[in-house]
C-alpha cells in the first residue's frame, strides 16, 4: 500500500508550512499502518493551468500524475485562503479532472479504486466548507472517500497563530488524524481486494 500527499501551501520549500506539518502527521499515521508514502509540495513544481494530462513543455503535472496513478491513497493538504482551498489545490483538482476521460481496459477511470483524504489548516472557521469542496471534486474524478476522511485545525478568527506555532498537537487533532488514517487504509485495502465493476 502506498500513499501520496500533495501539499498545496502557497509557499515553496524550504519555507515552513502548517499544511506540510499536518500532512506529515497524517503520513506518519499511515506509516504505522505499513503504508509507504511520498510527499510533494506542489509549489515546488510547475503545474500549468488547464485541464489535460499533459499541457506540453514546462508542465510538471505529468510527473505528478504518474505518482498519483501509482498511489493507492491520495492526501490533499491545503490551507484555507479567503474561505476556500488554496489556488494550488484548486489547480490540482482541475488537472485531475482530465482523468474522467482516461480509462482502463474495462472502461473504468484510472482513479477508480483509489482512496482520497484531506488535511486542512487555517486561522478562521471554514474547514468543513473546504473539505466539502475537495470531497466533491475528488469524488467527481473517481476517488473514493472513507468515513472521517478529513483532519483539520483552525485557530480563532482574526488571530495570527499558525498550526506549526502550537506547542504540541491538540488531542482532538491527533485523534481525528488517527481515525482518518485507519479508515482510509481500511477502504483502500478493501478496494484493492475487490475492485469496482467494469463500466
């Protein structure tokens, strides 16, 4: 079993990132369940705007897409910006939209049988709205979702504290992250054993 995390902070490496921190915590829980993992910060790549599996010269999406297709689990980690997922996260969804026309020999989208999860951080309310947006997009392009497929932390409104600035992980976040990992790996295992029927 293999998981890929696409961290959609707007900051390129090596700038510290709360989204990366929460992603790392999810990936650590996956590792405890014998799931290998890889994390990519999307801001470190040149993902061109548009809908297509390959938009030509300078487009790094084909390499990221190959990582998505090799993974059993996809984690999208995003900050909240103006009440929405980051623009990079939206771009990832737009590029994934091209998968609706890519199918296997039995007519199923290549994303069928893959399980998605979401990690959200922000300094104001909105984690449920952001996860709802991502859940709908991920499901539209063929990913399955386990119960409790999101973990998140949001600070008080109008407050400047970042998740990475906390002295430790809140118990509620740790418990939610654990449940996300457990349920996501369980569903991915079931789908590996019993794929969806041919379309």
